[in-house]
């Protein structure tokens, strides 16, 4: 039986530098602060990551400081038999802001709608608010 998967693509603009956005996503303390939930990230290739009190788990596959983050990623609600998804975050400087592009591939089709909204509600909105509040 073939597992049905899809891809989520999102792009946002953040009022921060690529360095600040990269650090916020990869630093356990800052990640925990902007999401409001415990995160533990080992910021090196092969390093494990967990966010939202272990709801999200995975590992860093590729890290290009201040430019690109590629992670293996799944949740505690991940369907049995599905491999982890691949999350690719690309950061590009646009003036004084950062354009963040996120592509999450190999997402179980049954979860695409929830995760599409989840990224917006639980990551991008809090991240933008974090930088606005400084």
C-alpha cells in the first residue's frame, strides 16, 4: 500500500535580519520563547530537535548558517507507516527584512490542511510578534 503524501509551501516576510531569524529557529531558548513551548535543538547537522514539548521531533539534515535549514520532521500524531517529512527553510535578505520560504514535503495527505494552518498559527505569527515586540 502506497502512502499518500503532499507538500506545503509558505512564504512570509519578517522584520528581522536573516541572522536573527536563523538564530530564533535554531536556538532552543529563543525557539521556546517565541513559540511559548519547550524546544530542544542541537544546532549541528545530524543534531536532534524537538519542539512544542516533544509534539514535533526530528533531526537537522543540512544547516547553512543564516541561509538554510533542512530537517527531518514528524509529530506525535504522525500516522503509522509514514516516513518523516522534510522541512526546508530558506532565508533571504530583502532590504532590512527576511523573506522566509518553507517547504514541507512528504506530509501525509490527511494532515496537510492542519499543518498548513499550524505553521501559520504556531510558528509564523508568533515569530513575527517576537520580533515586533523587541
